[in-house]
C-alpha cells in the first residue's frame, strides 16, 4: 500500500517564496537596466569596440608631385613601393618560430627583431619593414601569416643624384620634405591623402566597403628655374677646380641676368640624396646660400658704383694710390703691386686697395650704408630657400675710417655667394635689379632701379677691362664673347684675426658684355695646391662654365673667335691685394 511522503505536503513559509521572486525580479530588472544603459547611454563606445574588431579605415597615399627643371626634365619622382605591417591584435595566436624565421629571412631582418615588433598583442598597427619592392611584398603575403599585411607607399628617387642635391633636397621615410625644395615646397608637393573605410574578416581580407572612397589629391608638379644641363656643367667644373686646387670647399651660382632666375647652383662637397643612410651634415650645407665669407676685391666695383652715383668721382677721375701704401691711424693699407696715379677705371682693373679705400672715404657713412643695403647686402635674399643667410653690414653710426676703408675692398663685411651674384645684376641690367627665383618665371618680374644706367654701364666697362691684359682676370676670357668680372682674394677670419695662409678665392662676372645674359659667381675655399688668387683659381672656373653655358643656350657671339688675349711671356699678370 502506497503511503505519501509527509515532506511533500509540507508548506513552505510564504516569505521564502516572496524572497525568491523578489531576487529573480531584481536580477531581471538589473539586466534590463544594464541593457538600457548600454543601448541608450553607452552605444557609441560599444559600437567603437565592435567595429575595431572588423572595421578599418585605410589610408590612400597621395602621389608626391614631381620636380622638374625648366625644360621638363625630371629631377625628383615618386616610385610605388610596399610596406609590410602587422596587427598583433588580429592574431589569434603568435606565429610559429618557423613562420617568423621565414618572414625575417625574406625581409633581411633577425627573428628577434620581428618577434619584438609583434609582441604587444594590444597594438593593431606596427610596421615590420618599410618601402620594399612589390615583388618581395607578394612573397611575404604568400607565407599566409595571419595579421601580416602590405600597404602601398611611395619612395622618392632623384635621377640627378649629388649634382642637384643642395637644390632639390630630400624626403624622409614618411615622404615629407627634409631639405631644399622638398622642404620649402612640401605643402605643394605632398598633396592630400585619401581614405577607404572597409570591413575585414579575421584573416585581414576585405569583405566590403562601408562608405564611398575618398580619393587622394596628388601633389602638384614643381617646375624649377634650374637648367639640368647647365647645372651639370657647373657642378663638373667646380668639382674639378676644388680637386685640382686641393680646396676645402667651393660654390657656384649662375643667374639669368634678365629675369633673376637661378639657372645653376653647385656646392662641393655634396651628397647623394638617394642614400637613406647617415649623411655628414656638413655635406648637406648649401654653402652658396647659407655660408658667409668676406668677398674681397669683388666688392670694389660696388664701391666704384657708389662713388660714381654720388657724383664724387667719374670713371676718368685720377686717384693717387701713393705707391700702394696708405696709412689710416695706426693701420696701413697695402696694394699687391705699387702704383701711382690711376683713374677709377684703372683702380678696378688692377684691383688697387688704396684707390678703392679713397673712393669709399669720400662717401657719407649713411649714404654708403644705404647703397650697400639697396643691393641686398645685410639682408635675407628672400629666395624662399631654407637657411638662407642675410650677411652682415656694420651699423653705419659705428663706422671708423679704417672700417669704411676696408669694406671698400671686401673686408669687414660678410656676404653669401648668391648675394654677390645678385648685386652684380645692376651692372648687367643698366642699373636695375630683379628678385632671385628658384621657380621658373612665366614672364620677367618687375625690377627696381638702384643706380643710373650710365653708372651701371660705366662699371660694366671697368669689369671688361679686368679681363683684358693688365687686369687681374685674363683667365676669365671666353672664346667668341666679351666678358666682364672681378676677382677677389680675401684672408680668412680665424681666431679673432686674419689668417696668414688661408684664403677665399672668388670671381663674379657677366657675359656677353655687349648685352649680358648670364651672371656667374664662383668661390673656392682654402685652395692649398700653391695658387690662391681669385684670378688664377676662380676665374678659370668662370671661363669654362660661362663659355659652355653660352654655347648650350645658343647665345650669339659678340666677339671674334680669336678674341682671347693673354699676357705675353714678358708681361706679368696683375694680382690683387688682400689685406
């Protein structure tokens, strides 16, 4: 006979039922509240976390604009490359040692380096190796390692290499300008990157696009004023001169006398911008724009122009050079060779320090200072090039007679090579000077009349006399063309005084003298092979570069092809004074 269990008929206390129901209800309410909170108040956070697991915004790189010379020849171009990157957060597990070893071998890395890059599992982006050949990137992806991807980038290539390095500059690994025009015009060249919002699966493959693609805006092409052929000519001749004279460095600037455009600018030593390794910073210096030097006798035509413009002298005015010695207080100014009475033209031709000093001392301090500033001395050239130097002209109120005298022949004043080339433009353009430009001009820019045309033409005649027998620069002559210019030889400043055996040798000139088309300035720093005068070290570089450039440009001759007249065996070539 079946007997019922009395425990089954036992009645539970009512409070236990209510407690259980209350606990269940509270738990349910808590879940509902949490759900409402997450959906209503923390929705963006959840969506962000969820999308982070499958959603990616891919950067679409813009192609950096090309840099060309004035004739359209490429000077800087961008080539497509691939970069290998990883997303450790997308890796379900670390790649095996075999996979890491294969990856490292392909990329020329060590297994330890690869492991270190992907060790942090919280990171969703890290570069493994940048800017490799596309074929190599495909071999890497063929390893099928989860979380390893490729990304297209662009690498800059410079076809002209070292002979245009100081003008073009270079970019870094992120394709941003670091030197030269690459830096100055980075905003124009860089363009704007685009983007692509996609959904990826767990292996990194794109499933679909979430939104429309924002196309990148490629950079603009930059057309420089530089002529690649003239640049190569300038670099070759300058390098040869530095090597032959065993010099420390050298610089050369070539300007279009009509427009102010820089047609060539060379510096020695140089560097290869295609080399991504460490480069000596000294080799990166654009000495023609950033380095200052005392110009020596190349300043004398400027002094003569100031005296003629002031009306205190005429080209035929006689100056007593006192046998090449002149005392100012305790100091004495010397000429390289003793002379007596010289005209202003002859002072420039034989490069008399005494004659130049007497012209300068006839000028008022303020007028003399303003004249130098009107030609750009003591002021930034405003070429737009990074690091360009202003040079130094002492405040005129502090000038002592000896300081004004020495400035007349280029001591006690500091300039850059491009400033000297720019100043000589007044002699090539009938007294007008135009701004310097590294960008090709559509039309010649407006200029500024600095001196009267008759003054400019008178000094231009003196410059031509310098290259004739009896002058200091017969080696500057060019076959078939009349040329004019001025030599400079200056003792270098060293330890608060002037060195006795270190010089800066220079020459600044123009051609053809009948209607100047080009201005070329040459500077050789510390020639140590025996010769150091500007007429024997820098003038021949001018002759070779100017002659080649005029022929390349097809400039008509303005002199017979047998126009060169060198000093005879019994005639000593004039040498300028230094200190």
